[in-house]
């Protein structure tokens, strides 16, 4: 139908009778599985639009087969369309049609006549039929539709709508879209927080009040939105406040230097506080180790209890037997108890903190108490034992039963032996800590309190043996002279022990040097320092309680000291400052300032060396370094 319409549209539009040009024509087109009908109005001036609308609507709405099949159907002329001209008067239209045809036949050629006859035959049938295998068979149906005015309006709207669509959708030239360059760097649309604006750009809160700001969601949960500024606005404000970017950078560098200096000072203070806490901790450990709760204090307290008990038992045995040897042992135990009480007081006093009257502390109280104990043993123990022995020789007493005395001596031997073992174990432990042999540790008197206990208990065990032998000879031979001789032997033993205690403590109180190998180690550590050329007049004094006082005079290397000072300053700035000087009055303040700073630095170097020595040698309590 469309194919035929395309060929005949000029004939239909131009060759029809001119009386019918203003009349309406309707075309019913039926395509599809079943049928469809459309009425439309055709004007001669709208012939082209009408055909395009007709073809496009039917071609797009047809769904009985694909487009290829439809084109094939149109080509083989398998579709027929009835073009019906409707009029209100059938008879009149028939007669006018016949007369018009007769008039037109004269002027038309044979082809036009054939087409007209074909159209008349199709109009008489008044049917639309589809007899195609692809489309299917559609039943014939008589079309008796009469057009109405509304149909004309619908056709006009369809034609106008199609034209409007073409007008609304003209060919638009697509513009090229700009792609995001991910390699580019930009801060134009960055936000910045108020704190960062003040830190990075050195602005005050008052400077930010005039800047535009916005709210952004907080990065923290359950927190209100945060206030942010545009970075470009903050930069512009910073340049306005500081004058230029260079001025801002100079101020930032200055602030960073001040911050680093502050951090360095804080670090120095923290390090010093750490050293102080370490020293305090060491002092507490020394108090615990050297006090009454330490090893020496425990040994002394144990000896006080045992010797006090022995004194009571020996006193009862002497009263019962009247033996001179037992009297000597009774006096010996009493003296030991008294002396060990003095030692306990000295241990307690030695760990007391220094004060204004005793700036170096009370560490020598151990030696003082041990010296008093030695003198007491010598005067009381030795004197009374020798006196009682001489009295027994000059005035012998009759021999009595010594069974109770033997029992007391046996008990004293066990108790004194236990105390002696405790003292030996304590000295062994101290000698291991000092890496010294047992004998050297005792002879040097590093722990005078334990040495006193050791010597007293050693003398007590030997004295018990001597007293027991003397009493046995007296009982076996019936001669009291042996008992008196035993008293003299015990007195002589006590005198020897007292003399040793007095000697070792006097040497410590006078001022005894620390071992030479320890002193050489400290000296070599100081001499290896880059700032030291040599050391002189070195002294290392043992203060007791494992504490040392070290003193030395140091010859510092002035060149290295000055180099270290210059490393901390900007030489370029110093040179520029010197170049600006025109007189001695300008040069003098410059030299005075740097000379004073070098002297201050020298004091800092002395403090550094002292701290290093105390760290590597914790036994050094006082370190006195003097500049040569």
C-alpha cells in the first residue's frame, strides 16, 4: 500500500478534479496481525508530511514480523489498502465522480486510466485484506466507518506533533567534556581547620573572624560538625598580615628554631630528672642494702641475740661453778653483745642523708662504731680475762664440778658457730660483688661491721675450745692452774682480734684509697674524652658503704671546645656581624658575649663528664673535677 501510495501521491494530489481540492480525504490503513484503522485528512499543501507520517507510524507500530519481512511484503505488493472517499450524499458523489472521471479520461493517458479503474474496484470492495504467509490470514471485514470532525482534529495533531518533535530535537553539536587531570596538584578547593591555620600560617583567632567559613562533618563519632576555612582565603590573609610569602617563611623558620630549642631544653631537663631519680633510687637501694635490713644489719642483729643469750647462760654457769675460764667466756659474750649493739647503731646512722653539718653524709659511722667496738673488746674483754687469769694463778680456788659449764660451752659453741657461718656467707657475697678474694676483702675492711662480727665469732669459737680444754685438764688433773691459764689465753685471743679491728677501721677513717685498678679505669675513661688533654692530681677515696669520692684536675683542649661552640652557631651571620663593625667599641661587646658563652660551655662539659662517670661507675658519690 505504501509503495503504491508513493507512486500515486502526485496523481492523487494533482490530477483529481479541482472541485474536490477543498474536500477532506481519509485513508484507512490496516497493518498488523488483526487490523487497525486510521482516518486522516489530507491537504494538497501537506501531502509530503502526510505521507511521511503515514509511513513512519505504520512502519514503527507494525509488530507482526520484523522490518526485513515488512520491506519484503511492501516490495511484493502483498498488502492492499482501501482509500475511501466519504461524502454525505452517496448518489450525488457517484454521479459527480462518473462525470469527473469522464472529463478527466479525455486528458489522461492510459496509465492514469488503469490506476483509476483499479482504485474504483478497490473502493467497491471496501475491505482491507492481508494474504501473506509471513503476516497470516486476516478475515475480510467491511469498513463502514464514517469520519467525524474529531478524527480530523486528531490527524492534524498527529501531523503537527511529528513536526514539533523534529523541531524540538534538532541536530545538536556535542561539546567536548574536560577530563580530570589526576596528575595535577591543586589546593584551590582545600579546607583547613582553625588550629592548623594558626599553626601553619601564624595567624591569630582575631585574624580568622573576617574569613568565610563553613561546617563539615566531624571525623570523630558522636561529635558536632567542625568549622573549616578555605585554604586560599587563609593564605591570602596570612600574606596580608605578614606582608609577603618570604616574610611568613622567615617567621615560620624562627618559630621552628625556638620550638626545637624548647624541645632540647625539655629533653635536657627530663634527662637530668631521670638521672636524679636514678640517684635517689640508688640511694634507696643503698639504704636497704647497707641498713639494718641489709645483709650487714641482719648479721649484726643475729649476733646480738645469740651473744646476749650466751652471756646469760655463761653467767649462770660461772656463778654455779666459779671457773675462771667460764668467767672469761661470760665477760667475752657480754663484750660482744655490747659491741654489736654499737655496730647496729653505726649501721643505722651510716645511711642517714647528708645535711649542712655533714655534707658528705654519715657513711663513716660504720668505721667509727667498729673502732669503738674494737676498743671495747680490747679494754673489757682482754683486760678482764687477763686480770681474772692472773688472779687465778695467784689465788687458786678448789676444783668443783664442771658438768653444767660443759653443757653451757657446748651450747655456746653451736650458737657462736651458727653466727660465724652467717658472717662468712655475708663476706663471701660481698667479695663476689667486688670481684675480690675472701682474704683481701676481710683484710681491707670493706664491710667493717661484718668483719667485727666475723672476728668476734671466730675468737668466741676458739675461746670456747680453749676454755673447754682448760676446764678438762683442771677436772682431770685436779689442778686449778690450767683453768687460770685458759683465761689468759682467751684474753690474749680477744686482744689480737680487737687490735685487728682497731687497725682496719683507723685506716678507713684516715682516708683509704680505692683499689688501683679501679682508679686506673676511671682515669682512662676521662683521658679518652675529646675535650680532655690530660688529668693531674687524681684521688679516689673510699667513703664506706661502697661509696667513692673522686677528685682530679683536668687540662681541657681549648681548640676542640671552641670548635664545639662554633658548631652551634651560624658562622655566616657572625661574619656579617663582624663586617658591620667599624670600631673597637663595637667589637668589644661581640667578644665579651662569645667569651662568656664559651666559659659557660666549659662548665657544661665538666657536668657532662661527671654525669658520664657516675653513670658508668655508680659507686662514685662525689666527683670533683677542677680546671687546670
